[in-house]
C-alpha cells in the first residue's frame, strides 16, 4: 500500500530531526532550494502535524472531533520555472532524493502523495501549466498518527495555488488534500486536513463533521502538558490502510441498517445506543461492537468539551482512557504496544489520561500530564516502555500551534 510505503520511508527520513535542528533548517531552506534549482523560491510553507484530543474515527461518521495543530511541521519551498512542461521537480532534503513527478507515471512513497495531489487538482480543473520546483523536509514523526500525509498534501496544494495564482480557499484545499489520499487508497475523513489548515495557537478545534463547521475552544488546561510517545510500531506490517478502509465500510453498512428504522438519520455518530440496541439482531457481534464504539465516542466528545471548558484535566484524562479502551476492545484499531503505553500511563504519577491518536495500528500515544512533573513522568514512561519492549522512544511535549502558513521567500 503506497501510503504505508510512504510512511515507512519517511519515518526513517525525518523522525530524528529535533525542533531546534528544524528551526535551523528553516533558516537555510531557501539557500538549499537555490543551490538545488539555481533559482530563488517564491514561497515558504509551514504545515503542522496534529493531535486529536478526543473523537477518533468520528470524522467519516459525521461526529464532532477535537483536533489541534502542534509545533511539529513539514516545511516546503516552492518556485516556478520558465519551462512550460507540466511537472514537479522535487527535492526531499533529508534524503537528498531529487525526483521529477508528473501525473503520467506511478510512484511509491512521498512521490505518490505529490502525484495524488496533482491528480486531485486536475479533477477540479487546476492543471500545472509549467514546471514547478519544490524542496521539503520536516520534524513530524511520520506514520505516527500525527497527520504527516495531510501536511504533505495540503502544504503542496497551498504552495501550488500561490505559485500558479489559483487562489484556492482553505476549505477546497482540505477537500483536495483528502481527495489526494483517496486516490492513493486511504479513504480518510477530513479531520486531519482541517487541523492542518484551520488550527489556532492555544485552541482546540471543535469540528462538526456533519456540517464541516468549526469553532475554537480555548485550551484552558493551563497547568497541563501534552506529551506524545511514539510506539514505533511498523504500520506496514499492521496493514494500516486496508484495515482503516474496512472499518469505514463497516460504519457505512451500519448506517444503512439503522436508516431503515429512521430515515432522518444521516450520520452514524448521531445514532443513539437505544436505536442500535433495538436493531441488534441485524449486526454481527463484531460489527455491533464497532458501532457501539462510534456512538459512545460521540457522547464522550460532548463530555470532553465540558471538561475543557471547565478546565478539568482529571475528567478529560478519564475520558481519554475510556476512548482508548473503546479503540482497543470495541473498534479494534489498537496494538499491544499502544495498549502497553496507555497502561504504563495509568501507573505513572502525574498522568491524567492517555490514549492512542489517529487511525491506529501503532503510532503515538497522547498523554495528558500535570505540567510541573511532566518531565519526570515522561522519563518514567520512557524507561518502563524501553524495559518492557526494548523500544527506545523518548516522549516529546507538543504545544498547540497555528495552522498552515505561507510567506514570500526572503
Ligand atoms: C486518520 C484519518 C482521519 C481520521 C483518523 C481517525 O488520521 O486520516 O481522517 O479518520 O484516522 O480518527
């Protein structure tokens, strides 16, 4: 699966870059671009990765989700050349790979995402009319449930829009970014693209995926820290893409069953547990559990919003643990390593809650911690995970950050 090959390769490519190195690279990225293409870039783009406080696997079910962009980014430089041949000349800074990408050929890895973005744009009537040069690198751990692929597609599409004067608005860029992923084979929802495009520092996005309306909730849990630990489980082995698509298909089938009794029901996340119970015989045991998760998670999101509004880290933490349990036992998208990390969280002083983030099958666990003891808690979790699994994965704190930005290259 191309998405997975992309993830596998780029995990190695980018994972080890620290935030400081990344800042240094940003200062140099225009120089790198110039050296590579013998030409100044026109634009610099900074696209964040995201976390999701609560509301997992709800975006494609019309539920509310609570994501936020964080201070881990993909950076791009982009410029156009005189050549009228419609292609992208791309340079992956961390591996030193330079590639020509057009819609004609098929690719693996990050190149497939570039091509997917071009195809999505073409379907909407936006065709390259010249050669475009792009350099990029980043410090988002890839394949770790932090939306590196959405940052890649949305960053590229925004850059192309500015360079070629298309003036695409952010909602359309989100849809095109999603379309690019569908072309590659992952039937994702829109949470990641919205987080990349609409995040605001110090706020959680409350995204209603039935209407795609957003509102911002101030992150009032001031004395807390958000810490991520990458389980480092190899998504390729777990077969992320296909299982994700299967879960989505189960949800779509379930909605059709529930609709038979309630023609006003348009989204699975809006169903009630009573409705589900009354049609229990129509579901296999496994599918019933998955739908149960979706409905319960939608209800948890409402409680999570209250906890954030009232600044209650304890309540929010408990909801995170419940979400993880649902993902582990009902929706079945967790793996033993992320379960272990969450269990370690439960036993660690100063941890309010923990859960896997993103599509699942590995990736990061998000910990909500008491700020004053978060360094010690993160160290304890690191040591315990290392000792139990042999996996060396230091946690890192993330801060909620703004969405994607684009500025003229200096
Ligand atoms: C992935 C998808 C999103 C969303 C999450 C699960 O990140 O890209 O659309 O479905 O999984 O919440």
